[in-house]
């Protein structure tokens, strides 16, 4: 998988109600984007709608639907169709899985184990199939809907005087961590094998030495044939 294909969608979450309770979230990056996303989440109107906020060449995209909010933080280069299509996909999946179920009462992060992998799955699919996602968006007439999404600067939404600095560390994503883990594991296994062989050779040498000592003691030197 190309590394740049994983950069467009940064972080996703699903939350319930007001005040919002985050039920599931997923990211491969570290930074303060999750904190900013939650602060925006607290400011959202409760009515069904779509919202996009800008911050440091990134967009914070929200879909509010029937008491649940779906969010994705994306690079601005991803445009608006891919993030909104992603939100529609996870909303449909979430409703199909939890409609009238435990999502209504689950505690904070209570659905992380179940739905976190789904967020990852949709995130990868949308970033790896942008052309297909765009075509589907047009078929569903989402182009006109996306154009009507409320766009605002994030500082205005959070009502702050100071500049908000978004931090996204793309060098410490889980993909690289997994690769490092596999490399380290291979080195450890090789080292263990070498140590094991060394121990076997030492034991073999001790056994041979003991056999020689026994033979020499029984034969009183090298006079066994005499």
C-alpha cells in the first residue's frame, strides 16, 4: 500500500448525544486533532446536518444524524466528497449494526473494540478508491449536498482569540510501528537461534570431554590396547 494513500483521512470517531460521549474512534497518527475534534463536537447543533471546519490545511467534517455524530479529520487535499462519503458509509454501517441496540447505552469508548476496526476498514477503502467514491457520491446526488455543507473557520467555531495549531505526527503511524515490530521480531528470533546453537555446541563439547575423561581414567591413559 502506498504510504501517501493513508494520509488523506487522519482520525475518525462516532459519538452519542449531548454532552457528547465518544463510543468509538480510530487513528494511525498522534497529535492534538482528537482534542480539537471533541471541542468542535461540543459546539455542534443537535439537528441533523453536515458541518466542515477548517484548520491548518485540514478539515474537521461532521455528520449529525438521529442523535449520533460521525466525524472525520482529513487533509484539505482530500476535498469534501471523500470525507463526506466516508461519513455516510460509517453512518450506514453503524445504524445497521446498532440501531435500537447497545449504542444508546454504551459507555465512553464502549464500542471501540467492535467498531474501531470498521472505522479503519472504511478509512482505508475511501482513501484507496477515491475515483469510485466520487462516482458513488454523484450517483447519490451527494455533490449538491456537500456544496451545502456549512463551512467555517475552526477558531470562530470554538470562539477563541488565539490561533489554534493543529499537530499531526505522520512519522509515528501504526503502519510504521508494525513494520518496525516485524523487523525487530526477526532480529530477536535470529539472535535467539544463534544463542540456542551456541548452547548446544557447548553442551556437546562438555559431553565429548566427559567421555574422553572416562575413557582415559578407565584405560589409565592411552594404554587400553596393551
